[in-house]
């Protein structure tokens, strides 16, 4: 099995797929199924919860239970540097975690304590497969090496926070990746992450915080979903 985990708006893009649901020790997980491709809407079907309240453990445990051996996560972000400007997408290769969330399956209470190395969180082969699929589909400027800083939200950042994050090496900001990436890596599931930018982060746009039009966001997320599916299934 292969999987994609995607955020808000995914329901509009994949409406016609079979809907399923699976129980885990952390709760129920909704997903769509197309052949051997599982698509998990991060927030469940048709609703949205604050990023800190997403049931990441259930979603990631469901990947394991379903026998998923490759997963791509898709993330809407704000741009901090021009490495990934609004309207562009790229492969995330590292992250900073400012959430303070409970982000482990192995806390020494419910399961034996385990310290997971985070040097190889993002799978090289899967990233290369994505780049190949994107190239085949006509993309000629595939961005990579993006550093994603994760905030707890749901509020957006202050301009001072964004300046600090830029000084720390972050290219984009969002509210979900670090938690999901850590849990996926704890279970050793090969994983790649795609960020697409929908705004300049706080303080970087003279107009204030302004987002791409819904139509552009939908077009972008549809494109990334289709390229990700191609990368995972070899274009079948
Ligand atoms: N900040 C945090 N999360 C986001 C942003 C942002 O500017 N844009 C999209 N997700």
C-alpha cells in the first residue's frame, strides 16, 4: 500500500473515491481508497480542527495498520524566503519544531522509551521518484531542500517570529509537518513531504497577510496530489 496525507481542501479534490474508515488504538481514521493508494484527509472527512488537535497518532498508526510502505505528506505553507515563493511547491528536507506537542509513540509509559534519529527523516528514493514523476509531467523547476518551521497555531505568526525563524534557517512556515513527520519516522515508514506556498508569511507582504485565490490553491493542490500519486504508483 502507498499513501498520501493531505490537508484542508482535499475532500473537494478527491470527491469521487471510495470512502473508508479504520479503527486504531488512538481513534478512528477516515480515508479514501483508489486501488492500492490510501489518501488520508489529515482532519478527517469534510471537517477541520485546529492543527494542534489533529489526531496525528491515529493517522500515522493507520498507515502502519494498512501496511503502507511509502507515504507522501502534502502541506500548505507560508513563504519566509524566496526559495519557495507563493504559488510554488517543493520537497521539504528538514524542519524546526516549535509546537511543544506530544510527538512520540515511545514515551517510556505506553511503550518503551526510544530516541529516534532525525537525520534521515525524508526518504531520498521517494524524493527522487517524486522529482522524476514531476519532470515526466512537464515540471522543469522542481524545488528541493526546503526547511519547514512548525508552529502550534491556530494563530498565525507575528512579524518578529517570522524574522527569528528566517534567522534560524527556515524557508516556509506551517502548523502540521513536524508532528506528522516525527511520528511517521518513529514507525520507520519511508516518507517524503511536499510544501506548497499560499502566502508570504507575516510581515513580508506590504498588504498584510494575504493568501492566493481559492481557485489557485485548489489548482496547486490538485497538481501536487496528482504528481504524488504518480510518484507513488509509477504513473499507473
Ligand atoms: N503560517 C502558518 N501556517 C500557514 C501559513 C502561515 O503563514 N500559511 C499557510 N499555513
